[in-house]
C-alpha cells in the first residue's frame, strides 16, 4: 500500500511571478519543506512518519535493537551455558545475554576519557592554566565590550596571583556573554591553580549555555588534578543537556583516575600510534583491547614485570535521550586497574529502550577471562544468566556451609532438598503435602512406623521420602539388594528369574501338602542347578535348593508334588549386584 501523505499544495502560478521578495522566499521555503518531508525531494531520510509507519516497523525495530532474528528465522546462538528452552535451544533473549556477557569489556571510551582527565589541566592543553602561568603577581582585571552589526559581546576577566621563586598560587575568572539576532551564549570559567617544584594542583569549572530558535544546550565541565613527579590523580566530569524541535538529550560522563608514569602517553585506537617516549602504552581496540608498550623501537606486549606504570580509574557514563519516535536511558559504570601488563575491569550497564526493552548486566574481565550476571526483558519473555566457573549460594554467618553450588564437577546440595509437581507450595499450604509430617513416626497419635504417601519428594541427608520411586538397577553396599519371586499351585508351581550384569545367585524353597495318607515326594529343580528331593508322609514336605543364573540370562525354577492333591508353594530369593 502506498504511503499516506498530506494533501498536496494547491496549484498556483510559478513563484517567480511573485514580485514581493519576502513573500516569494517564504512560499518557496514552505514548498521545499513540504516536498522534503513527503519524500517528493531529497533522499527520503527526512520524510515524515505516520502512525501506520511506526506500528508497521515495530517488530523490525525490536529485532534490530536486540540483535536477534525475527520469529520466522530464529537465530542460532553462538554462546555457551545458560538455560535451554524447547528442544534444548537457548531462547533469543538468553542467547543475546550470554553473547553480551561473553564479550570482553571495551575500555576504549573509559581509557580515552581517563587520559583526557589527566591531560585536561596541563599547560599544553588548557588555555586558562597557560594564562595563569604567564600572569604577573598581583591583580588582573580586563573588560571587553562590542555592540555592532546586530550582535553584542561583553567579556570580563579577573584574576590574582602570588609567587615566591617558582612557587605560585592563582585564581582566574573568565566570563563571556554574546547575543545576535539568531542565538545567544553565556560562558564562565573559574580556575584555581597552585604549583611547587614538581607538585601541581588545579581545579577548573566551566559553565556554558547556548540557545537559538532551533535548539538549546547547557554544558558543565568540572576538572580536578593533582600530580607529583610522574604520579597523578584526576577527576573529570562532563554534563550536557540539549533540546531541539525533534527531541531531547541529557548525558553525564565522570572519570576518576590515578596513574603512575603519567608523563608517558596512553593511546586508545585500532592502529599503531606514533610513540612519544619509551614505556608509552597503547590500548589496541582492534585486538580485544590488548595492552602494548613502546620499548623504544617497537610496540611489544606489556607483560614485562619491570614496567612500573600503573593505572586505576572509575568511569561513569549516563545518557537519556527522547524524541518523537524513540526513547533511551543508559548508565554504564566501569572500574579498571592496570599494572605490569595485567588489566582487571568491572562494568555495570543498565539500559531501557523505547519502553519495550530493558537490560542490566555486570561483567568482570581479568586479562580476557569474562564472568558476570545479566537480566534482560523485552515485555514478552525474560532471561537471567550467570556466567561463572563456580556458582555458589552461601548462608550468611556460616562461612563453611554452602547449601547449593554448581561447578565443572557437578551440582551439589548441602541440606534438605524438596521437589513438587503440583501448584502448591513446599510450606504446608493447601495443595501440597508437608513431607516432614508424612515421614516415619511423624503423625501425631500414630504408632511408630506410620507412613502417609506424600505428593512431594524430599531428600534429607540419607533419607528419601517419595510417593513413587522407579529404579532400573539398584546397587547397595554390603550385597543388600535381593530379588524375590513366589508362586503356588495344586500339585506344582514355577517362577522365572532374570539375572543382571553380574549374574544371580539364588536359593529356592519348595513345600508341598499331601492331602492323602500315603507318602509324597516334593522336587525342586531347574534354574541352572541340580534338583533336590524331599519325602513326606501324611502332612507337609519342604525342600531347599540353591543355584546360579549366568549374567543377563533367565531361568525357570519349578516345584512339584508327586502324589496327593495338596498345594505346592515355591519361594525364590536371589542376590543381585
């Protein structure tokens, strides 16, 4: 179906026929804008969207945002671990979450911002610090004013400085306001600096606001730096709020960093940089953020224990953005340390997109070994994934007791384990039998040995309480497993016994009842052994017989009474391993 667009501009004479220039330009602008917005001109990227357009693209937007295939073409997850859905396949959400947890933490932006925090207040990069260095002792006051050609500008610079030899302390305030017929701007920079020999400390706050007919923006930058020789600590916080006709954006980035050998440079990029001195560091973003060191002639892996450079940083990046078709809120906090070529990082990421997707992850990465937890929800299904070598649930206050643990060796429980297959709970409410009260001797007023069939299976130490138990082959220490068969009949009886992998040794006991006054013979035989015979006069006769049945085979064992009309009974007991 073709796209619904706004009614066309009514037919009119060529705009060139309009003599008034202002009217002609205004109408031309309206016509050009209508053509672009309705894809009659331009590349179509600026056309307007109807409600039908937005709803029609919803599924594609969700799938694209999550990085998964549409339901008609399910994706094949490449991650490992986690839960399985139908047929053993990971759900798309779980697969995406495992993929997220399995990727190394990207330190590019954090390390770049950390280097910026270190360099921000240096004389080479900061004009206010350079101006303080060049100031004479005493007070400074400068004012500038210019109003002409549709614009107005005023600037005010105030400062004071004292020094003794090479030691100094200074404060510098720089204020600027400007306005034109199109926009307006105000900026204020306050800088405090002190230096003694190889020690340097500075604080700088920059406030900036701008506005025009199309957009408004406010920025703040706060920087703190302290250094002694080659050791430095810095805090850099940048905040931005912006709004225009199409949307709004708010962002905050804060980095706290401490480093040694700060006179060296740290590069964050995918291609080899040009080093400035020996022991410069390069974070190779094209090779899983591998840490490289400049040895004076080449970039080499930074695994030399003699390297003294170390780095510690905390970086927080918070973003909120909204416009007519989308909304995003994101918060990323990264904690990292670097020492002698070893890199350890922790990253927490919370994100919500368009009211239809939310995720939260914590990842840890130590020299490429990644572990973490994550929760993801798309409004239809959700996944919670733990990616770790050992998963342990411990009891507070009992350091030596671990009720539940999963590792490469298996799954371990330390305590009572209950399993239910009904809608009830395991706490005694309606719909579930309390197994503890159904166990041996637990029924009030009953005799010892009372048993009530539970509908919940309970494993408690060396006791198992269950309603139904299905056992294929049971092996118990001490040869305590037996197989028993019984048969009876008039004048004769027989049973069939089957042996397992280890064979079956058995004992058969046959008895007969002679209903007449004469003698009777009872014979028990078969089953792979010799027959045994007993003779009885008036009354009963009993015969015991032993035998062996080879592994994985069956034998029939029988008992007969030679005379009389009495009953014959046969019992066979075997030992199985």
